[in-house]
């Protein structure tokens, strides 16, 4: 099976919820505006970025609900904003930490506000102003995501159980982020270290959390199924992150919506560069050392890195690892659901994680 | 009535909950440690700062519960960690935004981690590493505060209502913070502008939110009382913030646990400096202009600022405004509770806000 069913599921979800996501933001922007146009404008800009996401997590939440027998489709579409709000707010903080200046084809929010600071005649460090404003609106959105949850038309008990899943996984995501921020810089990180960061920082809240939250909202609390969802979702999330690392070098920059090679510029230890640093020729290793952690990697060096990673077998090694996780995800599916339709969506979604071009 | 009953109430609360607050953190630190000692150490350091707070908000939450007839004292003490976690996490973000380097007698968390970065051989900008790590653990704690709420032994419906209050007020606090970060820098801020920032950034989540959350956990949803709590709490919070501004210049630095004059260094518009800029002699205004927004204000200039603010009548003007808010808070008390004991605590707490030396 290829990723086309999964791709279509994501596309349908995006199309179905895009307008209501906008309506949601409009209402919240009006509320913010009753305090001041300053937070309202911040939220308006946040919304533009949030609406441009791939929305894998939102789609998975609706899938978790549907495959667990839930039938309130309108409510679950609203619920699906929760992981999307968390995800985009997290990216805003992440872009500050990683000093990334482009996100989803737009200047990162803190860059937008560094510019805004000029208009407002902010007299001190404009970048610091931008970072403060971006940090702050992401905080507001973290809180708003709880407001969404607590206002859903589901039983109090289901809301509580869903909230417990949410708080658990987002806390772990923040712990994983601390590990990532520190590991970027530490020499001697192993493959195990990197996969651990991927698990906590990305895989769990991407693959596991939305499916579990959706299932919980449908009233599902069966431990065996829960375990299978965790297995599927973690493997799904690992595959997602591996393809993310690959796309960071091999994507079409325009389509990707962020600069190629930014992991390399940050000197981040990824599975690709780790493999190269161990298995490359001395010339290839020297090239890695030359570009790793240096600002403004050239298009030529991105192109050369692509070749070097292919020549050294690093691309194949990491790509195959991603396919292995897709396989692991598939293995878990029968215990997640016995419904053939949902089995197919789950399988194709996992496959699509390694096929996607953005 | 003076502030001694209020002071004692705070002291009793602190003493009663200090150990269990530590036990709470220990359990969460162990959880974080199961992922890695890096987030665990971050949380351990966060806990040290959190436990040193004045804990006004935690105490108010228990008061809101008790005066609304709640009787599960152990559970409400745990619930009271929620606003304290939010408050300290908010301060961690605030210290990054305001570039404050001391908090509660310790280096701010981001300064602690800039130092830590040296030990870990972090190769890039240490201050950026410190800010990233501090930003991140505060995010984690925001999420943990929800975990506390959702695990409380109260009915699902009460948890949900309490959560709705929590999400509403902390979102508004973040909006107020955006206003503050921007207003710091904008010339021509009026008294109304500053009081608006105080309301959203501080007064509501300090005075209103904990009382409403405590009342909600006791099952209280009466609209008239709710309105009275909002009136009392907002006035209480304004008085709190005004005294905070005053203490920022007039406190004993050792007792205060942070440097005097930091608002002046940041060039922040406060009610004190605003009054001075309007009503001071040309010499006094020239002095203000000389020190406002300049780094490292000297002890001599703090001392001179104290005198200038007194001579220009700015101190008296702002102090009287604080007393007016205390008076407003008192007016609201009869509609909050008819119980004399709780009336006295509410009144004395409000009075204490303008008496406190830290």
C-alpha cells in the first residue's frame, strides 16, 4: 500500500476544517481586541501561520475519535484544533530557541515582531522585542488550547480524561525539547540519544497524543488498544521526524517553506550527520566539519551535502530506518482497530510520512 | 483594621503547604528524570525558585474555597499549587523578556542556565542557551499545572468549571504581558494605559483568578458573588501591583530579593515615573531623563530617585492610589461573604498588600 489514502485523509481534513479554524481564530482575536489591538494583532499573525500547517496532528485526533466509534463530527473537528494550537505555539518557541527565521514560507513570528518593533518605535533591541512578543503569544495559545478542550460538548469525565492525556504528553514534549536544546551542542551524541530526543520532543505528541485524545473523547479507555496506539503512534512519529530531517536537506526549499540546511547551520546532531561522521571518508568528514555549525550555508554546499550523504550511505541508512519505523507502525495496527477502512488509513498515513515532500 | 490578620493568613498558608509543595515537585522531578537528568535538573532548579515565593495566589485560592463552604482542606492545598506554578513559570518568561538577572534572591533561571552551559561545554551563545532552557521549563510547568488540576479529587464538573476560569485568566494575563512588553517602550503612555496593563497582566490573575477558582472548586457559581469577587480581586490586585512598583524603588534590596530600580533601568513607564514626568520640577524631570532606560543604576541614584519622587509628590500620589484600591476592595467584601471571619481576612489581606515590605 502506498501513502495516497493517507495523503487524501490529510487533504480532506485540511479542507474540511480550514474555514472553521479561521472562524475560531476570528472569535479569539475579537476577544483579545477587547483588551487591546496589540495582543489581537499578535494572535492574528499567529493564526496565519497556524492555518498554513500540514495539520497531521489535528487529522490524527479526528481519526482516533472515528476509529473508536465517535460520531460527533463537528465537535471532534473543533477538538482537533487543540494539538494544532499546541504544535504551532511550540514551533514559535522552537524557532526562537533555534534562531530560525522562516516558518511555513513566512518570516518566523519573532522576526515579524522585530520588524513590527521598528514601526512602533521600540527603542531597544528589536530582536529581543520580537522574541518577547512571539514567546508571549505562544504562551497565550497554549492556554487557549485548554479553553477549546473545556468548551467541547463532551461529558465532563471524557474532557478530564482527554486533558490528562494532553497535559502528560505536552509536558514530556517540553522535557524532550530541553534535551534537544542541550544535545544540539554536545559532542558525542549517539544514535540512541538522538532517537530519544525524537521520541519525546516529536514522536509522542505527533503520533500518540492526538490518537489517544481522539479515542478518549470517544469514550475508549481499553488498555490493550491504548498500548497498541502508543506503539503505532511512536513509530509513526519517529518516521515523521526522520523524514523531517531528510527533507531539511533534500526538499524543494520553496515547497518546504523554510531554509534548507538549517539543522546543519545550527550544528544539530541528526541521524544523517551522525552516520556521516562515523562512516564517511576522511574527505567527507572534513566537509561535514567545514559546514556544521557555520552560519549561512550556501546552496552549493547544500547540494554537495546531498551528494556526500548519498555517497557515504548515510541517506540510505537513515531512510531505511524510517521505513523500519513505518513497518513497526503497521505491525501495531491490528491491535488498534479491526475495521478495515481505518486499518487502511492508519497504514497509508504511516507510509505517507516517508513519502511526503513537505 | 491593619494587615496583621492577612499577613498571618499568608504565613500560615506558606507554612502549611511548603513541605507538600516540595513533595509535589519531588514526584515530578522523578518523572522528568525517567526521561533524562537534563529536564529533571531544570525542574529541580525551578522548584527552588517556586518554593521561595510569597504565595499570595495560592493562599487566596484556599481562601476562596473555604469562604465558599469547601471542606476538603488537603485537596485544596494541592489545588493551590496551580496559580503558584503558573505565577512562577510566568516570572521565568517575564525575566527573560525584561532581562532581569535576579529573582527571589537567586540568579534568574536563564542566568543559572547560561552558567550551566559553560559546564556542559555549550559552544554557542551561553545567554541564548540559558534563555532557551528557562523558556522551556516554564512551558513544561504551565502544562504541569493542568495535570495538578485534572488530578484533584473533585467532581469532573467542578474541575471543568475551574479549568475554564483558569484558562480564561491566564490567557488574558499573556495578552496583558504583550501590552506591557510593548508599552515599556512607547512614549506618551497615560495613567489609564498603565492601569490597564496592571489589570490584565497582574491584578486579575493575582486577585480574581485564585478566589474564583477556589470558589468554583467549592461548587459556588452564584453570579452576584462572582461579580463581587471580581471587584474585590481586581482592586486587591491593583493595590498589589502598585505596592510592587513602590517596593521596586523603596524596599530593602536584600529582603526584596531582586535589584532596586530595575523598572527604571528598563525604561518602564510606571505610575511613579509617569507622575514625576508630569509634575516634577524641570530639575527633577532632567534627573528622571538621565537615569530612565540606562543600565546599572547606582545605589546613589536609587536613593536620589526616592527623594525626588517624595519631593515631587509622586510617591504620595501613587501610594494614595494604592490605598484607594484597598478601599475599593473593602467595599466589595460584604457581597463576597457574610461570614465575619472571612470578611476580616479579606479586608486585612487587602490592607496588607500596601503594608508589605517584600
